[in-house]
């Protein structure tokens, strides 16, 4: 599908925005990932997203590829919504604490895309190509769960805050392997397009306020 979109965009001389993922990396790097780092996806999802990146890069000159990680919002199924559901059902949550990343609020990502589309493709403020997006502190899944439960309690969405217990990846096996480190490092020029920097903590508060 990205290849078909890229061919059409090239044919009609229009820009293409393609959203990709942190899962193109294997998580073996000790520090955060930059755009120039070698990719090595661990699972089918990561490999398919990398295929989309390559198709867009090779077939469409005017493109932005935005890599985002741990995306969440008020809509659909995502980690904070799952944590809230479980927090209402259980007194204790067991959450992986040896995988780390930087969550991305979908509203921030949407504003970034709107900023790109609206800036004018003939003189783009952000160079064509690949960019990492995101903002806010790096956290583990456990820390993300802690923040979700604490903010949900403050917003009146939880009557009590469950105990969140950190566990290892091995204690929570999944069909697909996941990178231990998927922290995406961003550049100032990327956030400047939105006129409002990414901040997943603010996004989480916005999401919970909407629910409340």
C-alpha cells in the first residue's frame, strides 16, 4: 500500500506523509536511536513497516517519513486504555519494566502532520526524508502504567490506584519479540513544524480529561 501511494504521489507531484515505527530497530543499542542508525526489526510488524519506509523513499521524491513510538489516544485500543480497564478490575498490575521508550500522543502526531501539509511543499520548513518524532521523558512500560493510574485517579476515573509490579520481558511472553530499547531521539527542527512540541505527559492528561 505505501508503494502504491508513493507511485501516485510521484506521478501527480504531491507530497506524501508516511507514519512508521520504533519497531524497525532491534533494541540492542544502549542509547537512543537517531535516524541514521542501522535498522534490524525483530518481528513481522517491524519488517512490514520498514518495507513501507523503503518503498516511500525509493518511489516518491517529496516525502516525509515520521517514526513514532508507543502511540496512544482517546480512540482505539492502546496501552493506557488497557491499564485503566485492568486497574478497575484488579488490585495489582504486573507490567514489563525492562523495555523502555518514549510514548507518543496521537494528537501531537496529528498536529505535526497538519503542520507539514500546511507549510507548502515547494518550500518546506522540514527537509524531505526521515524524521523521528516524540517528546517527553523516556519511561518503561511500568512507569507509563504508573503515570496512567496516578493521573486517572487525579481525574476521578479510578476509585483506587492499584499496585503496579514490575516484571521482566521473560515473565510476560508475547508471540512477537519486542525491542528492549526503542527510544527515538528527535531533532529540534522536527518539533518546530508543529509550533507546539510533543509532550506525552500533557497528551495523557488531555486524553484522561476527555474521558472524565
